[in-house]
């Protein structure tokens, strides 16, 4: 029973990693770059949700779509202002750029007087509800996280698999120039992908908020989502979730059975082992580079 | 305008291409030595930090700027160097010996970290080094019998065969000597076949391999040399602060190092030192500017992050060659005085190609 309890709480934590990793994978799949700002976008999303509920007085069901839409606008704006001018530059430049975006957004949130430096609780309706299932205690927060993640993953997977926009995004990622020649509006697609990634980040932020509270450094959890994305294979949407689950469960088990301190680095040990054994991840396509 | 008429190969690989180089770099060295006695103590200590970060920057420049492998865990090498030096100094080893050990151990760790680099590249390598950085930081915090854990670790003054380097001036001179030596070694390396091999790997792994470069060996060597330089910087850093704790070598320090080489200018030795100067000068400039801003902005905690982030974004967007690239443009403008054309350094339109399919 202890083990099942650990598995459930690990899975809930893993779903958060998976959701942030989904953002990485979305941007990676469509633009072949890695966004280090994903964790910070999540933080901004959580703060927007907080602003809607605690300060503007929106009810929960209105605050969620409002903050998701607001984050879509933020993602769109970020792409438009800083990413688009350097479209086509080496991936390294864009990585540095997203690190810069992370710094700026964290700094800007901290600068909001009276709010930015404090820790807040997000008043969600399902707070403090727990189900007892034969000795097992299931917190509603954890169940909501697992459910929403599964649904979101299915929707995104279907989008990339069946819609024209999704297939066009994959084409643009494999070869920008060829995609241009085939009449794919690469720039517009990029903006869409960033908006989508920001929306996913907002969902992750809202789900995480009841567990860890809302504060300016909550985005640092994004650093744990990298291992999740790598374990799943960087280009695979279901892989991101599975990777997140693996990392979350390993962490939760390591925290209980292994000495103190191992929990914090368990994710990184897993990713190093993964890179040595299977660099392409569990679900990544393995393609040889040809001349 | 200056035309250099080359008559021999020696002239082609000379470190100082012409008299101007000799004069200006000679003057720089003289000024830096003179600074020991003329500059107030606070600014001297800032100069020392610039030299130390410059050495670490040289290491990262070799790896990221010249070999094209970028590391998000470079602070870990700094930490390994710092702790090795600290532990050995506490046992009374003479400084040259303990410094060599710090560099050697860092290099050995660098080779181990470089192992994944033989199989993965690009962002995967970044994540492997990131993971390694976290593991080292945690290890330093948990291995309490040696490192003192999170409580930190105090260092003794440097012992140079009986001569104690205790004053700020003598420590500055020591850093200056080591920085100059590291720079000369780096310049020398870069004009040797090994250095050319690094650049070849950066530009195209496949063509480097087909020219007979042993990829695995060269990449490991690059990691080892880079880590050794970071280890040297770490040892000096530990002595400069007299106190080390694991959180000085965390991910933010790694990102600072990366930010330093990008802002300085990737792929230039100057860039390491220009970036270090920037990194050290920035907090000073921010605290100077604070007084001019309205208190709501000037006193806010996040100001530094916003400024760092915006400067980084601005450099990537407008000056990808960094501070050194800006200087190159100014110098070219001065050299070509009336003939400088506006579009001379215009970036070519490029299209991104996938690393996955090529």
C-alpha cells in the first residue's frame, strides 16, 4: 500500500514534469530549438491565474480559460518580438535567447511591488479534498493533474497526427527551406507553436499552483523537465509524458527508499544513464546523419 | 590602412601580426602590472575577479567557441578545482603542486563528462552537462567529511614555497601571471594542428572526420583542456574568496559563464576577457544606475535579472559576435575610414536545417 501511495504521488509530480516537457517537445518538434524559458512561462501563467482569481475576482471556471488565452498572447508576442528576427540562426543562439527571456520574465515578476517577492496560494475549488480508497489516500489535486495531462496529451497527439497545421509543423521542423518551397507559412506556424507551448505552460502552472504555491522561482522546476523530455525522446509527445512519469516515480521512490539528497539528483542520474544507453530516448526516432 | 607583406610561414603564424599588436598588448601588460600599485584596493579586487573569470571563460571558449560543444555545467569544473585546491592547501601542499592537482582532477572529470559527447550532440550534450553539474553540486554538499557540506569551507592563504601570498596586491599579480600564461598557451594551442582540429570539428564533424581527425580523442581533449582551465580558475576563485560553499557552483554560475562567453563573442580569445569584464562591471553599473531610476524600479529585487536578460537578448539579436564583434566593426571602420560600406557585416539570410535529418 505504501508503494502504491508513492507511485501515485510520483505519477502526479511526473505529470507536471511531463506537461513542461510537452512544451519543450512542441517547440522542438516544430522549430528544432529548445526553449529554456518554458519553466518561466509556466510561472507567468500561474501568476496570471492568480491575478485573475485573487485580484480580479474571477470564478475558477473563468480564470482558467482567461489565463490560458492570456498566455497564448504572451507566447505569440514573445515569438513575434524576439524569436522571429533571428529565425534560421543556429540553435545555440535561440537557446541563449530563451535563457534571456527566462531571466527577464523572472525579473519582471519579482519587480511587481508587493506581489512578486511573496509566495501565494491559488484558491482552487478542489483544494483539500481527498478520497480514501481502501487505505490509499488520493488527493484531488493529484487526480486532476493526472486526468488533465492525459487529456491534453491525447489532443496534442491527435493534432500533430491528423491536422494540416500539425503535419505542416513537422515538415517545417525537418527542413525550413523545403517547407517554404512547399508553400508552408513557416513564420506563422512558429508563432502558433509558441502560443501553443505557452498555453500548455499555463495549464501546467495552474495545475502545479495548488501543490507548490505560486512564487517567482517556481519556474526552476523546468530544469527537471529536461530529463523528462530526454528520457522520452526529445521529439515525441507521448514520450514527454512517459519520461515525466518515469522521472517523477523514480524521484518519489528514491526519496523514500534511498538516503537523503539522492531524491534531488535522481532525475539527473536517470538522464545520464539514458544518454549513455539510448541517446534517442524511449520513443525518439533514431536517424543516422548522412553526408 | 595597413598592408602586411608576408615573406615566410613563420610570419603567418606569428602571435603578434605587426608592430601595432606588439605595442598595444605590451602597453596593456604594463598598465595591468602598474595597476597593482596605483589602483585602489576595491577596484584591484574587481580586476582580480575579471582575470579569474577570464581564465574560466578561456576554458569555456575553447569548448563552446572553438570546438562547438556547449556545456551547461561548467561551474561544476570550477567547483572541482576550488575544492581540490582547498583540501590540498589545508593539508599544507605548496601552491604550484596543489594547483596542478586541481587542474588535473578537473581535467580527469572533464574527460568523464566528455564521454557522452562522443555519442550525443547539440542540446543533448547541453542536458548531459547540466545533469552532471547538478550531481557535482549535490555531491559537494553531501560529502561532508571532505567538503564541509553546505556550511562551507575556509581556505588558508597561498603558500608559494614559504612565501605567503596574503596581500591583495600579490594575489593580483599571481592571477595576472597565470592569466597571461593561460592566454598565451591558448593562442599557441589554437595555431597548432590540435587547435585547427577543434575548429574543424566545430565547422563540420563529417568533413573533419574525413580529413583524418580522430573525433573521440579530439573532443575528449577539448573537454579535458577546458575543464583544466576552469579548474585553475576555480582554485584562484577559492583563494580570492577565502570561503567556498556548494551553492557558489550551481546552475546560475554555469549560466553566468555561458552568458559571459556569448556576450564577449563566441570564437575569440578576446571575448573571454571582454565577457568577464562585462560580467563583473554589470552589477556595478546597475548599482550606479539605481540612483537615477525612480525608487519603485531602482530598488526592486528583480532589476538585475531583467537587465542581464535584456542585454543577453539584445546581443543575440543584434550583435551575435558579441563585444569582440562590435570592436572588430569599429576597428574596420577606422581602418577603412572613408571607404566603409554600411552592409559590410550584414548577416546573410539563413534557413535552419534539422540536426535530425540531413
